[in-house]
């Protein structure tokens, strides 16, 4: 329950399916980046979104970030 699925209120329409797709995408990207532990990867990326974006080639380089 890394993503807090049981606490969600999305129960009708297409939203549950869309959220499941995004969850699957996040897990797949973590796996492709070589992450072994999904919960640890999610915790790190939640606190450091720039790292997650860099892993997929979409974020700024470390030199561009403000300290």
C-alpha cells in the first residue's frame, strides 16, 4: 500500500483505472531505473522530485538546481 490506495476516494467512473495506470507507470519507471524497493523509491522521489525527473531524462541537471 505504498501509494495509499485504500485511503483514496476515487471509486467511480474512469478515475480508478487512470490512477492504477499512473501507479503502474511509477512502478515501471522505478524498476527501469534499477530501483529494487518500490516503497523506498517512492519515498525518495516524493521528497526529491528532481531526481525522479532526471532518471527519465526530463529534469534539470544537478548544476541547474538552486542550492
